[in-house]
């Protein structure tokens, strides 16, 4: 403070703005706001980065419960973006689709171990509990105001285009776009992944299944986008299978 009782002219060390009032913090350097202070210490580069970190932390928590679900979630989030870019270039819409697909199975955190980790097939009562995971995930993520559209994708990710899915039996455009794109990618990843009871099928096998269910399980426009991006997705699936084979052979 100078002799006139005013702070000497000072500038924010991050954004360079002249400080017109008491600095937010002055610890060797001065900053005008919490935001600028956090940026310089790399706590968060931006609010969006903070939510990305939150989403990744949540999916990593799911990964700790069941590793394969965590890996699958990360893959389908990336692969769904390949289709989503064909429908919108709005970064906010893309961001919500990414979060919604990354966290689609987050509600499985609330499913008991005896069901989630069961090696054999589920009984009817166990299926009833398993089918609560979209609503459990929705209730968890819809508490975050920045992720409400993503939460809606989570709620609808087990719906089917023809209305035969759950929890609400929604059909057609009543299912959010992100969930309709996710359904195709989820099938592609599931069909081409190894299961305890069978080896993963080829990309061609999965493609035939997806085309067969165009207009029933899957939105025709989502299947058309799949066909248009076939070569990109084929490379991504081959890379997934290669990585999995490397992991198995290194054990
Ligand atoms: Fe699911």
C-alpha cells in the first residue's frame, strides 16, 4: 500500500489486467481472481477441463469396480464422436455426447457385486436390478448442472429405436441423438469384443448385424453415418483388438 492509502499499481500475473481492487491473492505474485490463480498452478485449465477431469474420475471409479466396463466406456465415447461429428459441429453438443457416452454405465456403480461380477447368466430378478442402471446413472449425473444433456443420454442409452428398449420404451426421435449414435457404436464394440463364452467377432460380422437391425434396434440415420465412417471405425476396432491381443500375450 502506498502513502495515499491506495494499492500500488499492480497487474494480474496470469491475465495481465490492471488490478482495480484488492488482489484475489498475493503470494509472491498477484492474481485478480480465483480463476487466474488456479490456471497458473494448473489446478484447472478451464471449467471445461475441470468437468472432463470429473467425468474421467467417475469412469475410472467404474473401472475399479469392473475393468472391462471402464475400458469399453472409454472406447465407445471416442468412437461415438466419429459419428457425432457428422451431425453437429456445436462444441457444447459434442461435449454432452462425449460425457453421456463416457458415463453411460456409471449407474452400474450402484449394482451389487453378486450381479455385476457374476460369471454366469443372470436370473430374471437379477436382470430387474441390472436394468435399473440407466436411472441410477441419470440420478447421479443430473445433479451436475453442466451435464444435464449428458445425463439424458445416460438415461436413454438402453432404449431402442423401435421402442423395445428400457427404462421407458422410448422410440425414434424421442431418444436423444447421442444415445441413438451410441447404440450403434455400443453394438459394434460388444460384438467385436471377447467374452468369457466366445471370441470377439470380426468387423464384417458386426457390420452385417448393424445393417440387419437398421430401422429396428438402430436409427437408420445413425446406421448411414456408420456406413459413411466405416473405414475409420474399422481401423479403430482393429487397433482395439490388436491392443487386447498384446495385453493377453504380455500376461
Ligand atoms: Fe448400459
